[in-house]
C-alpha cells in the first residue's frame, strides 16, 4: 500500500482530474454562507459549472455575482485566467474553490481583487508548508471553518462516480476566510452540513 492509498486516494485506478476540477458540493457552500455574510459584489473566479455561484445566486438574489473560469464549462464566462486577467475593478468579496496545485497564487490574487472578504474552499492541509505559513503570517486570515461532516468534492463536476455512487473522500475540507482590516490570530470554527 502506498501513501496515496493510505490517505484515501486511488492513484492506481484514477489519474488526477484534468485542471484539478473538483467541484464544491452545494451543501458545503450553503453551510459557509450561513456563517459568513458576503455584502456587496462577489467574484467567483474558478466557477466551473457554477456549483458555488448557483448557491450564491440563491442566497444573494440582489447582489452582483461575477462568475469566470479558465475553462468554459457552460456557466459564467470561460477563457478567463484569474491569475493574469485584469477585471478593471475590485470586488467586495471573492469566494472560490481553486485548483489546489496553484492555490497560493489564487489566494494572493484574491486578496488583491477583494475589498472585504476572501473565502476559499480547500483541503485542511492548506495549513501545512513553510511557503503557505509565510502567506498566513502576512495576510488577514480570520477564520478557518472546518467541516465536521465528511465533504466529498465532485470529481469533474459530477456528483456521482462512474458507478452511480456519491464520491467519497478521506480528506478533511475547510473554508478559509480572510477579511481585510482584521488583525490577530485566525480562529478555528466547526461547520456542520
């Protein structure tokens, strides 16, 4: 058994999803929206097929919500590389589930693009690594909302696997919330679905 198998991966049967596309289940988005108000305009720069954006539209029907993605998946505006694109303005909030392999530059760009909050859905292991530690030391990370219930992102945006079963994951996921102007240590909170 290798490390990937011990950690719940299946490297022997599946390759990593192209473009690291693992969509956020709607119940995970609804859980964070019930705890973290996003007032004003909202950017979702890795919208995929709209899994987070559709929940935003339902939760904030009168807010300006801009959804973009590098890949056109039939929702929002495709062909937009968040890391290089100039939106020509700032947004009040950025909320997204970025590709984990490029998460640090996504966080940095999100902090530049937002006036108020940045909300990132990611594996709890985001807290690990010296490089990200330096990022956390110098940015206003206010909350880490750890999911109490197991959250299984949708591989390729699909809620069911090739056998018709819900995806399952042994990884722990959390929402990381930065708020401009916050000074202090981040607070860990627990989030139930």
